[in-house]
């Protein structure tokens, strides 16, 4: 199976679904990680252009830990726009290139506008990517796939429908997260948060809910014809 995870900032995928992606990867599936925004505003001292490059490198080294390809739409932070045709077309290109059987993205009710915009863009792009007469720079079309929404930040307002046991991949997930060094420092300075601890606590809590040590939680985008009768998550 081709699995495409589309998150907003470099580190969102690591935070919300990397344990599941690691499991997909272990099972021999092909995993692609796409960051829509380039994360250029996430620091107190480093200037946006330099940070953009640092975060691209951090994202690549995180993805390499599970053999995932990492791509970016390279949109500036806080400029993600659910109504933008140009941004939708960039995501269509990513989808047509990755040829996913399954897409994972943000919940439409996540905590900040760019995450919500990514969720809406992915929903629209994954439909449009199937239309042969809708041309973008990437040739070919993609199939209409199931979409899974990953947990919200800190799980607020998110009622899980499916859990993935990540007890064996929590270590890889945290290592992936730790590749985002610039962000761990930013979160500590700007928000006084020990981010690995935050992510570990969320995984532990989701684990408690389903009777395992650590878990990640998902909801299914239930619209025709994206729903499947079988379980697709590991
Ligand atoms: Zn984010």
C-alpha cells in the first residue's frame, strides 16, 4: 500500500501519527510524508529564510528514520489558505506523484488555522486529483482514497474512532520528533513546553484508552465513496 501523510508544519506528522507510519513502514508499505507549510516562523531568533532550510533538513532526517520520502509544498507559515487554487494544485501534484491508497491528514477541528486549512485543502485536492481533465504540472491522475484524520494537539475535542498500537514504535516516533531540534527549543522558549514529554503523555493517554502502552488515535472521513469495509490502519 502507498501511504501519504500530509501535515501542516514539519514536526506535525511526527507529533500526531509517526508511530503509525513507522508501523506501516515495518510492514513493507511505502510511506510519503508531505509538509504543506515550511515552518519559517517557528523561532525567536533564527530568521525565516534560514529557518525554512533548517526545518527542511530536520524533516528529511526524521523521515529517513522510517525510510519515508519527505516532500514539501513550501508555503510560508500562516499563509496556508484553504481557498487558494495554487496551494490546492501543489497538493494535487503531491497526491498524483505519491499515488496513495490511503491519506492521513489533520482533523478539520485542530487548534490553529493553518492545520484546519490543510485538512480542507487535502479533502478538496484528493478529489480533484482524480479528474483527468484537471491539469496540474504532475501528469496522470490519482484514485479517490480513504482519508484518516489524525489526533488534534493534546487530543482536545477529538473523539477517536480507531486506535493504532504504537507501543513498539514509540521510540522511533520520539527519535523522529527529536530531529526537529529547532522546534524543541522554540517550544521550550516560546511556550514553556517539554515537547517530547507532551507527545509521550498523549501517546500514553491514548494507549490507556485502548488497553496498550502507547497508541495513536484516528477518525475516518466518512463520505462516499471513501469508506472501506476493512480496517486499513495497522
Ligand atoms: Zn503545526
